[in-house]
C-alpha cells in the first residue's frame, strides 16, 4: 500500500506546515493505541486515507484530507489517565482537537469537518458532511484496531 513518488511528494507538501509545528510534534509524547503515539497514528491515518481515495479514484480535496487527518486527534492530553476533566474521550476529543487546531492553524470547512466528525458513528449526531471525512472515519477505525492489536505496520518510507 504505497503511494507513487508523485503522490508521496504531494502528501509531503500538504503535510509540511502541520508537521513542522511544535504543538503537533508534541503529539509524539501521547500514546494513542497500544504503543503507537498520537502523531504516528495521525500520520498513518492521513497517509492511508489519501492512499485509499487515490486508489478508489474518489474526487476529494487531497490537501484538506491530509491536513484534516493529521489534526483529527490533536487533543494534546493523555486520555488513558483517569480523572481528567475532558469527559469520555471517545465522545469529547474531536471538539478538543478542533479547538486546538483552530488555535494553531487556519482551517477550511472540510478540514474542520474531518476533525470534528471523525468519530462517527460513535458520535451519532456529528454526521460527516464530506467524502474526506468518511474516508478518515473508515481509515481511523481500521488503523485503531490494527494498532490496538499490534498488527499495524509503519507507513512506507518516501524513498
């Protein structure tokens, strides 16, 4: 499941601003699933969401898809610790991630939709409004299971 070199170059160009942020890099310090960091998870979701849309020839905004997927779990706290003020993580973290993303980046409506609605159908009233969000929802669920059960492989390197 590799991107072509041209696709990988596009992916890297779209991801550059997000990945160069210190706040985004701090996601390395938070475990997401199993032994996978929040940043590793988000990068994999972005990569495979873009890969899926390219392989299925879906008409999507690739830049928004990549940026939104990179920020979909930008909540910046350890959700494994009990007693946090954030509520039930699965239901509340999209709102926290969107608030953090707005603080650090200029977002378009598709990017906001991806971040806010990626937990559907768990967050049943937050229905995705664009193809990009449905792709991220699907890949996020698949990747989360693979990471939890230690079946996930790292994304292929660019060269």
